[in-house]
C-alpha cells in the first residue's frame, strides 16, 4: 500500500541555519503521526515544505504517490493545512469563513451548506455560527481554525500545534475532533511540543530537534528505547527483608529502595514483565495494600536523547 | 474567483467604515468646494455658518492645518471661521456664532498615534437645536475619526516628517490635504450634515422646472471630480488589502490551496473594481437625489468610463505596491501618487482653474481622462463616441498596468515566510 505521506531526506537551509536537516518518514492511511519537538525544532518549516509553501533545499515529498514538486496543485488538493497561528477572517462569521474555504475548493450550493453545517456541529460552533469571529474566545477561534482546514474533506491533514495557548478543556475538544478525523479514515500529521498530547493521540511519532528525527516509532517502541523498565512501588504490612528476599527470587527485578512496609523496584526491560514480577512477589506470600506502576515517559526519553527539557 | 470576491465584499460590508469615509468624502468636498466656487446659484440655500474655533493644541501640526483649513479663504462664504481663545464659550452664550469647535490639547499627537481623541462642539441654542454640549464621540463620528486616522494611519506620521523637514515643497500641500481630510472626518461632519438634510427638504419645496437643466452646477461638478479621487483611494484600500491578508496569515493559507497566486491577485483586482463601481453608484445616486446631477444622455458611457477608470486606478495602485520595497513604502507611495494625480488631474482644483503649466501635466494623470470624460457625458450631453478617446486611454492603461501589476504582485506575494 502506498503511504499517504512519504517524506524523503528533506532539508531546508536558511542562510547559515539548517532548519530541517534530512528528515525521512512515512505515514499510512488513517494514522495520526506526531511530530514532537521543542521550539525551533523545524516542525513548521517541515510542514511548510510538505504543503508546498516552501521549496525544500533538498529532498522529496510524496502525497499519495504524487510529488509536490511535480504536481503542486494535485497535491494541494489532497491536503488540509491548519496553521500554527490562528488565521481566520475576524469580521466574518464562522459560517462565512467556512463557506469561503469550501468555495475555494469548488464546493457550492447545497453540498457546501451541508458540509459547513456538518463541520460547525463537529467543532461545536453551530450555535455561534452567525456571529463575527472577533467575538470568539481563543478556544473557539482555534476550533474554527481547525475546521477551515477540513472543509474540503482532505485526505491528509497537516495540523501545526493546533492546541497551543488554550485551556485544557478546549484542548480536549480539539483532540477529540482530531481523533474523529482519523477514525473517519483520514490521515493526520500532528505537530506539538506537548508530550501528553503526543502520547494520547499519536499512533506513531517522531521526536525531532535541530531539524533531525532523533527517534521514531509508536509510543511503546519509543519508551522501549529508554532501556529502563517500569517502576513498581508496593506498600503493605511486610518487613524490608521479606520483600528483599522475595524480589531476589524473581529474575530481572531490581530493588531500588526497600524499607519496612514500602518498596520500590524496577522491572527491567528484558525482565519478567510487570505482571510476572508481581505474581512472583505474591507467590512469596506477600500481601500489598497498594501497588503503583509507573511507565517511563517520553519526557524522560527526550531528556535522554537531547540532554534537555522539552519545554523552555 | 467568485468566492474570493464574495469574501472581500462581505468583509467590507461587515466593516463599512472605511467605505463610508470614501463615500462621505466627495459629498463633503462638494458641499465645501461647491459653495466656494459659487455653487451654481444654489448658494442661497446655504446661509453661511459662522463658527468659532478654539485651538488648544497650538503646537500640533494637524490641529493647525485643521484651523487653517477652516479659516482659509477657500472655506469662503460657506464656513466663516474665527479663531478664538477661551472666550469662545462666553461668545457662544451671547449667540455670536452657530457653533464653537474646540480642538483639544494633544489632538495632533493622538491622531498620529491612532489614539482616540474628542473634538467638542458647542452648539448655539438659538439655532433651534437643544442647548447641549455635543461630544463628538458619538458613534458615527468616532468611527470616522478612527477610520480616518487608520486610513491615513502611518502616513500621517510620515507626512508630518516631510512637512517638518520642509524639503519637498509638495509635501506641505499633502499635509494640508491630510488635515483637510481629517477635518472632513471629524469636525466638519457635525455642521455639514445638517445642511445636507436641509438641501433634500428644500428641494422638495422648490417649484418645478426652476434651473433644472443645469442641475446642481458646481456641486455636481465637484462631486464628480472628487469622486474620481475617492475611487483612487478605494483602489488603494482594496489592493492594499493584499498586505493585510499577508499579515493576518490568510494569504499564506490561500497559497496552501490549489489556487494559483495569480488568481488570488486577479480576484483582488476585480473586487476593487466592483467596490469602486459600488461607491460610484452610491455617489451618483446621491448626486441625482440631491439634484446635483442629471441623468446623462448616455448613461452607458458613464458606467463604462467608471469601469475602465476603476480598472486603471487598481492598475496604477497595484503597480506602485508591486514596486515598493515594503508595505509601509507601498502605502506612502500610493498615497502620494494618488494625491499628486488628483492635484494635477483636476480632482482638487477644477481643470479650468489650473495654471497653464500644470494643465499640461494633467494629461499624464488618470484623473484628467476620467474627469474630462465624465464632464462631457454628465454635463455636456456627450455620447459614447465623444469619449471614445478617454475610454481608450483608460482601458489601455488599465489593462497594461493590470498585467504588469499582476506579474509584480505574483512575484511579491508568492513567497511566504514559514
Ligand atoms: N524564513 C526563515 N528564515 C530564516 N530562518 C527561519 C525561517 N523560518 C524558520 N526559520 C528558523 O528555522 C528554525 C525552525 O523553525 P520552525 O518554525 O520550523 O520551528 P518549530 O519547530 O515550528 O518551532 P515552534 O514550536 O516554535 O513553532 C528556527 O530556528 C527558525 O528561526
Ligand atoms: Mg512552529
């Protein structure tokens, strides 16, 4: 199956600055592919090249097998682009904004009206559709900004940090819409610098910094690259030596800190797995009141890969 | 193409202030200049308005220009302005004038900074209007002022510099015109609009046939010549909208669609022409309703002239914008060129009254070809054939410049910063 998006060795050089330094990846139909990276990583520059706004210094972009360099109009027809900065006509209503974008893609009459109504409902702006957008809250504008990229029902949707600067509730709304889009069989490229978003949303993701992909894969695969295992914390009426002995009997389970009534253990990556480790402890006759399992997160991975925090 | 034009028309409709200014400007100019140049007998309808002006911003360049404009011989019989100090209010109480205009301290700076400012007008109670202090912060005027300073926006500051530097002589003229416009937009409105209403009612009472063949005479002529200038400003605004769309990220968004850049620009042109025709239609209708204009023998020729002139106006403005280094420069350059063409081409002073030396330059302005054509069609009963030359010049220039402008603007707007 041809991937919906295939990016090969993409470079962009601005003067002395290499903003994108050899990025390659591909995204399959219905996937949400994440681009996770800090400010200035090259996310927007990459998106601009993928949607034909910026000519790459080097490299190739194929959308459903079509090259953006050879057939820009053909590719642009397949794309929905949602820019990082909200760009809407403030004096027009949400409906007029959507009608305008639909009109550009050749929708008209009843088909346009129905599509616009559907979208307004989907992004939850149907009750405010006639109001000038300048009256909208930040979150509402963001939703409209998103909807405007979807009017023509594109195959591939490029979302550049669509939730930046809005409250958690509004963010959830947008994430739900994105999930819905993917569930409808559309493909999404999603850039963000929020880890939680990337983890929650993306089927696969690339961690990028300084214009390069540092790691790529599913969330689980990426975590696996951490090398460490899960952190297991148990509490109960046991004595420290009892837990230490029980843990010692399970291969691949390393005690980190054990005191009376409480223990922290790491289940190694190549070890028995969390459930086997736990059953090993149960078999030793221990009983616990409380068990927590903490997965390593992408923050740790990012720190690991780049030596710095994801957020400034 | 149509969705683009529709979108721009809707945007203009939702934010009509700037367009209203374009419409108001020729009407106000006609009233002011029409009365200066004699008014074609209609002068009797306007008793002179005696106003007092208290300038609390004596160091402000705009305030001074405004005072000069009010007190200049040009304002002539129609407005008799007298500069006063703080005795103005007591003079008003004695009924010495129709109104007292108080220009507040810091007025010029506020306009330059696009900050809100309020001109106070004290009305004369004995003139039949309730005694009250009218604060010119009423919604309409506030909009005018706001739009006026926004319209002239950054340019005002530039013009101030030009004036202060006293390097380029025409610049002083430009400054005065800027002030005139500011005046129209702000102080003038309150005493100019009531007479407007007055004309309409006075006309109803007039017996049939009186002086009807000459129409409004000078009023109609001034309306026509200033409308031509207003249409150039419509083009500046409309074509300049490309910069606004660039700044707001809308252009970038449009470039990410399959639409070619050339179409986006062509649509902006068409929108500008359509809006120009609308403004022209509104002004023509108003002129007809006020009796300033008569329906011409060849209305088709008038409409066609309007069409080709609007096209040429967009072309010239767009070429300037295409050649300018940046947005600011584009704004100033197009503004200066529009002003220059208007001054030389008969939009500010009737062609017949221009000195001979300047008269020769008029041929190089779009205003001249339009005004010459319109005056033949509107006032001399000329037909399509009589103005064929004007039509050809304007259409030819319009097409040529549009093609050139399109190429320049495509080059300019194709590239977007990521
Ligand atoms: N037109 C340009 N000219 C020069 N440098 C540019 C240009 N556009 C982007 N850059 C630089 O390229 C680098 C990548 O920028 P980009 O906007 O792609 O980052 P980003 O990952 O989208 O960041 P953010 O999270 O802040 O949006 C930055 O260092 C930026 O300054
Ligand atoms: Mg970005």
